[in-house]
C-alpha cells in the first residue's frame, strides 16, 4: 500500500525527469562555473579566469553542427554590441581536429575568442547535453542560464538575459 | 495473416515513448556526434536515388517494404 | 517486365519515402535535384526524368515536391500473347509536408501516378520521434493507395483501354534507429502491407499443356483478391577510422501468397576531402515462388489461382553497383551552400529457377513445353543527377 505522500513525491520526481528530458530552451541554472584553460587556434592558452568580473557566455559549437553555424553571425553581432558594457563571449569548439575549425573560421571569421576543446573536458564539466549550448555566467562567476539548441529568434532570449546580468 | 507483428511493434514503441521518464543517460554525448553527423553516415544520403532503386527492385521482385532509415545525424537542437 | 508493377509498387515507395532522410531535431537542408535514369535489360528500356525540390518555409515547416516521368519501350519476355512492342509514358507527381515540433517530425504526403492503362493515388502519413538524448528514433507510418487497373486492347499508337478493376493497398510501417557508439548506428524496420481487389497483371497469361501444335494453350491469370505481406529489415552502419562508412542490411519478406524473400546488401562509402564520395554496393536477393505460380500448368483450370508472372517465380539476383559524387561547388556559391553531381551504375543479373524462356525456344526449335531453358538476363541501371543545396 503506497502512502499518498510517497506517491505524490514519486509523481513529482517522474514529472521532473520527464520535464528535464523534454526540450527546454533557456532554463535557470545555478552553481559556480567550472574554471578551464584551453588553447586558441593560434596555440595561446586562455580560460574563463581571463574574464573575471565580466558577464560571460560560453557557447559550445562544432563545425558539423548546422544550428551552431546559423547562430555564429548573430553571436558575433551580440559580442560586438555588448563588449563595451563588460560582456564577453567564448566560443568553445568541440571538434576532434583543428584543421576543419581553422578552415571554417577563415571563410567565416568571428571576432569573439574561440578556444578548442578536442578532449571534451570542458564539455563534460559543463554537462553539455545539447548542441549547441550556451551557458551564461554572471560577474561573480556563477552559472545563471543554460540555453540548449538554437532556433532563429533565440538570440533575443540571449540578449534579454545578458542585459539583465550586465545591469546587476 | 493478421498484422500482429505491427501490434507488438506499436506496443514496444508506446512503451519506449512513455519511458521518457526512465532516466537512462545518453552514452554518446552531443559533442561526440561528429562522425554520426558526417554525411557518409546518413542512411539516405540521396533519398531520390534510393527510392528509385527500390522502385526498380520492387517492380521485378516479389518482395516489398521495410526499406529506408531514420535517425542518426548530429542530434542538434 | 511490365509497367503494372512499377506503379503498384510506387505506392509503397511513397510510404517508404516518408521514413527516409528523417533526422529528427533539425529539418534536412533545402535541396533541389534534377535526375536522369535509365534501365535497360530483359528486353525493356525505361528512361526516367525527375525534378525534386524541398525547402523550409520556417525552421519547423518544410515542403517537398517531385515530378517524375518515365518512358517505357520494349517487349517483355513473359508477355506471351502479344507480339507488339510496349510503348508508354508514365507521369507521377508528389507533394510532401514536414512539420518539426521539439523532437517530433510529422510528415504527410500525396502521390499520384498516371499512365494510359493504370492510375494510382497514395496518401501517407508518418511520425518520427527522437528520444534518449537523441540516440533513439522511433518512426511510425501509414499509407493508403488506390489503384485503377486497365488493359490496352489496342496498340501502342492506337490504344483502346478497358478498365478492369480497382485495388486498395494499406501499408503500416514502424522503424527503430539506435546509436550504439559514436561510430555505430543500427536500425530495424517493419512493414506490413495488405492489398485487396484486382491484383493481377492483365497482360500476363498462364500456359497449360493442351496437346496442340505449340504444345500449350494460354489463359488469363487468376489471382486471389487479397494479399498481405510482412517485411523486416535490420541494418547497421559503421564509421571506419580513416573516414569511410560500411553498411550492412538484411531483409526478410514473407506473404500470404507463399513468397519468401531474403535480401542481403553490403555498401562501402569512401569520401575524399570535401569533394568526392565513392560508393560501392553488392546485393544478393533470393525468393521462393508463390504457391499458385507455375511456368507450365498440367491442364486448363488445374488450380483456383494461377500465375505465371516473373515476379512471383523462384529467382535470385545479384547486383553490383558503383556511385561517384563530385562536389563541383564544395563550399557553395551565392546562396547555394553546396552543389554535387552524381553518377551511379548498377548491373543486376537475374536467374530464374522455374520460369522458362519461350520466346525463341519452342517446339519448332526442338524444345517441348517445360524443357525450354530457364530464363536469365542482365540489366543495367544508370542514374545521373545534379543536387543543389541551398
């Protein structure tokens, strides 16, 4: 005989699991953003610590991911617009090999820093469960929002969140 | 021949659909899908051509059905 | 071979097209293809031309339209009662709508095929669901086809078509695709198809021993008016470390007419940089004859159902094919993302175990009915198409 409170708890758990496996665009998140150090295409080391005190958006992308390619120009525009206000965008590329990344960025360059994560250590640390994923981190280094996937119009959502965090 | 196999299949699919609540973690992460996203790993890289070949075969053989494939790819969004 | 079957099966193709190229989560790229095909073998020459275009109207909604025209000419080996050459044109058009919502893709499609003595309309619907972190895709589909069957009692140039009946086909399909490792994807498809109505080919006849000068007489085929079949296909694709893919598939088919078919296929795909893709395919197919099939019946009306259609004979065939795709616009141009041209050649060798070649091997040549050589032939299939992605 299952007590109603236990049943309710189990239903709630099931609902949460179902909801979490369902597609969620931008969801609130919490916790400190894991620190990382990766190299740029040019071989220079760089990481999250270089941007302490700024609002940071870490965008996980790949050359083989269609929606990632779609949002890149919009991310670039957003970066240029909000950089003076203390915002930075880090593009973490998850390709296994650098040549394809270099080739793509030569054809379609972006002005925000791109770091390479071929061993997927940073992707794992940030629990990336959708491509592309954008993690928005506040000035104190806390993760505030995670945006999974990209559909045209999502850039408005990004901008709303960023503006909110810049004002804090 | 009654379509019993399809009933079994529908039940299995239904169970799988409902099992969205089973918390099985995907063992191939979205950032590990580079090879699966490669066009050479698509089931039907050229759907029109494959449909034409199926058409040729079904016109001359007694078998039909169950060809084609779905899924795979980058799993983006 | 007869046109009849091209169209009858086309309905199934329409249903199958829905299962194809479904990569849930993102609708496939916009694409336009111009396609030329030629089949030559067994006395038949069939040339086909097709144009297809698909485009996303919004991120979640896409449409596709296809127009296909094929022209047949030739004399099929099993058309015993007619010496005249078959010459006909078939026109087919289809339209498809695709809607993506979260992880589900809904597809609806309509296809219509018209030739002088055969009309076919198919409406189909399918649903594709991505789950388990996009590792699993489940697809369910349904197609409904209505065929109107006729017989041309005139000639190719002066036709006189008599409409003989209708047939209704329903196809139920299910598919499951599973990513096993980052290099390996596998799938299983199941399709049950039932037809009812006029299912025979009016141009084909059966023969039976009758003691005449020729040795045999002819009669119309008599088919059951229902037919149900089940097909299960298992397939797998593996990524080889140096960048290539190998695909294997096996399909088992069984129907209420007694035909059991086994298909084995192996494909190898080898790309070179971003410009070339080479593909080789080998396929072996073997089937048993339908229970009411016979190349030569002992006397007239010996069975309730009789057939002498090549498609229902015991046969096997081997296909060897090669395909080359060249990207003449590997990185796009203006609003085109990519442009490719593909050539595909296949050679299919058919061997019949219980169908005999009566064309040049009769009593006059010294062959008693039933002693003619078993029929076999080779067919060449050519395809050439240009694909533009945008």
